C-alpha cells in the first residue's frame, strides 16, 4: 500500500542533514572515534522503509528523529 502511494506521488524524495560519526574497533574491545561529519542523506516520504537500488531506504520521519548515524568498521 505504501509503495503504491509513493509511486503515485512521483517518488517523493527529500534530503535531510545528519551527523555521521565513524568508529573503529581496536584490540582489547576499545574503540577509536573519528571526527563527526555532516552529510545530506536522501530519504523517502513513506510510512515504512522499502528496498531500493542502494539498500533499504529510511523514511523521512525516522531520519528527522534520529539525526546521528554511527558507522562501525
């Protein structure tokens, strides 16, 4: 249902600015943190996430509430 509404609206996509923090796991269960960076992330104006060309797309309402993304290496 959500996919049908999304397609009827012409695939509405927005971009939201989020803070991205990278971490790396070191020996003895320690972590090294990188400098925070801000990026524009594309999101879909839908109720539920759905698979896209680059993986699962996050809904815009979810990204607005979770503006910090942690990438672990």
